[in-house]
C-alpha cells in the first residue's frame, strides 16, 4: 500500500512539473530559436512612445519591461522602422511635444534596449518622413525636387551615415530593409518601379551599396532585405527586377496579412517555395498579424476584417495562437527563414498618430486590454518541425 501511495504522489508531482503555464503552452516543451537559425521577430516601433504615453505591459499581472517580455517568450529579433524627419510625430500632440518618434534617436534607443536583452535587430528604412507602403512612397521633404543623381547620393549617404552612427554606438542591426513594402518602387516619382525601372534600380542599389560599405568596418554584417507586400505579388516583382539588375540582396521580405492577401494560409508554403526557387535567396515573412478579439479597447476604430475570419481560426486567444503556429510551420515547410509579427505591443495608451489616440491594433496585439501577455505570445517557442523532424 505504501508503494502504491508513493507511486500516486510521484505521479502527481510529475504532472504538476509538466503542466501547462498560464498561457496554455507546455512549459517543458518550449524551444528557443536563435536569430541565425530562424528569426522569431516582433516589430516594436511604437513601444517607446507607448511607454512615454502611459502604456503598461504586464506578464502574469506584474508590470514588466516589454523588451524583457518578448525575450522571455522567444523573440530573438526586434524590428524598428526609421523615418527621415518625422516632425509630425511631435506636432500631432497639443501642445507639441519636445521629441519625435521613429527618428534616429528614438530608433537608436529601441535598438539598444533590444540588444541589452541579447536580441538581434532588423532596421526598416522607409525613406520617407512618414508611412511608406504600396499605396504611397513619398520621398522625404528634404529630397523633393532633386536630380536623380543627387537623390541617389542622398539615399546612399543617409543610409551609410545612419549605420555608421549605429556602429559607433554598438547598435549595428543584423538585418536592414532597404525600403518598406516597395511594390510600386520608392521615393516616387523618380523611383517608379513601373515607369522608370532603370532609375528605380539605380536608386535601390544606392541603398544596398551603402549597407555593404557600412558593414566593412563592422563585426556585424547586416543581411539586406528587399520587402514586398503580399505573397501573390512577390514572384512577378522579382522576375521583373532581376532582369533590370537587382541581384545584391540576401533576403526576400514578405508581408502576409489575412486582411489583404488572396493567398490562404494553407498555401503560404507553396508561395514561399516558389519565391525561394526563383530568387535563390532566403525568404522571411517580415510582417503579419491576427486578431485575438473583435472588441475594442478605446475610441480608435480597429483595423480588422471580421468577414475574412473562419471557424478554424476565430478571433480568440486560442484562435490567434493556432493561426500563428500554422503560419510559422507553413513558412518552415516552404523553406522560409523567419517571421516577424507587426506591432504586437501596440496596446491602448495616450499615444497619438495622424488618425487617432490609443490603438487601432489593440485587437491584434499579443497583450490583452489590461496589458497582460496572452496565449498567442507562445507561438515563438512552439516545437516546430524542420525537415520532417522536431528541432533538437
């Protein structure tokens, strides 16, 4: 009888030690990947501003540094966007605040915070004073009206100077994006990928050459990312650009959002494989997101498409987690190398942008409306299968 009781006690203890954590992820099965193996990334470009404007991040109810939180839950790479002269981030407040955000000092602060936690960094040059994406690629005001040659030199010198200053601060990024979602080109109209293809490649190569030159004197040799939005656009884009002379880059960066892509999640691996086969480069999803709720935390209307959700992946904490695990495995199955979640920490606060106060993304974060970590955060430490077997 004593032996039987002892067996039961040991069984209970073993069950407790192996139980799932508060976020429904088996704690004893967590896998932490390195950024050289598979970048598990998070774009935290808003975090410094959110913290300044009253945002609070918690882990199991305890207020915690968000960079510490992401490191704990498996992030190995943090992404930051850089705008040239984002004066509007200061004047959008009434009265205007002293400092800007997503400018060099703010980005440098974020990079150092990420590196202090041992995480790699991806720096996203927008080459604009504000948002650059497929619908708009506006050059910085300081570059408007200059000649093609002068624009090339401005891009080169700005990129080189930025990276040299980061190197001097021990903040050289491991990855560099030369433009953000440059489907139509960048710094339009001179960098028009459709109507001025040769000029666009000339300008893009100016940015690429600057990254290569900045890396010469650094122990960190940044991988260059060329970033296109939505998988269905990538193969034709690179087919056209290769013939125009685009060859010197390391990674094809892809945005994949269920809201805007025609590609189903189950077909992502096929697209990743096709991109990799065409370009011969590594492929990384550098932006994605998925909702955990249909509710809203503040008066800023959320960016969400409820009609595109399915019963397989509902807008719930578990639905978000399952979606992210599925997407990450699809990327791996297609031969891809990395995933970055876009603004998973854009919780509500007194932060302002051009369109509202708070967050239009609070339904897509990896935190609940009180700032607590939710289940979806655990997707970064899931035991994914690489080459038909679990990564050891």
